[in-house]
């Protein structure tokens, strides 16, 4: 009976981690919507809602600690719990980056760089996070490599966007404070989107370790 209860606790942990992933991806999508539409009210709701993610994180941290302390897991179960704990840490950081994006949405000119499609890049990154969480949900080791490969493509998109900003700055005759503010905002936006992708790879890496005891993607 105790063994059955223990397995139920493990499954509940997985379900709760997946729920946190859904909440975080929703936050990201809303932040991107606020960015695209310059909707300050929506941006403020994303920012104000960060406490919900923090509460989820603390609850899940407690679940992991209890399983470590009370069940003394070994082998595969130990890897599962440890990986789940690392994954919720990445999810919490992604939520923080969504708050950053919402902050950027409240200021600046979204038309300044028409050749940079922030929403497209951001949407691809949200899909990447969702793919990483799906691999975790299904113990799909092969999918973790696909996440890592896709992130390389997203890094190239982000690099191209950064180069556009740099070229525009160099080619502009009049450089004033307003322009520098726009440059800073766009470069920070690109950086934070790229970081979300890195966290998605971290989730995939922890999943691969959890499933195969393989640390190849961990860096």
C-alpha cells in the first residue's frame, strides 16, 4: 500500500510540474501579445501574475523536498525527482523573463525595427518550451535532441536580429537618447528570448538525464 501511495506521489509531481509549464507558457504568450499590441494593461497583468508562478514553484519545491526526505528515492526515481526540481527552477526563470518582456512592451516603438519579427521569434520559443515539456511528460529521449537542435536555429534568428539592430545604429546619422533607448530595449528583448530558449534546452537536458541517465545535453 505504501508503495502504491509513493507511485501516486511521483505521478502527482509530474502532473504538477506540467501544470506549472502550462501556466508559464501562457504567461509568455500574453507577454508577446502585449509586446505586439503595446497593450500596457495586458502587460501589467502579466507582471502582476508573476506571484502565481512563484507560489507554484514553492509548492513544488516542497513536494520535491518531501519526496527526498521521506521516501529516500534511489536510481530512476531519484533522477526523476531531481530532474523535476531542476525543471521547475527553469520554469520559474522563464516566468521572470516573461515579466521582462511585458515590461519592454510598455515602452518604446514596436515599428522601429520592421525587419525584426519579435513575435515570430517569441512564438517559436514558446513552442520550443512546450516541446521540452512534452518530452518530460512522455519520457521521450529522442525529442530532447530535437529541442536542442531547434534551439540552435533560434539562436541564429536572435543573432540575425541583433545584427540588424547594430547595423541600424551604425548607419543612423543622428544618435540621440531616444534611439539609444530603443536599441537597448530591442537588444534586451532579443537576449531574454534567447535565454528562454536556453531554459527550454535545460528542461530537455534534464529530461534526457531523467530517462536515459545521460548528461550529454547538460551544460
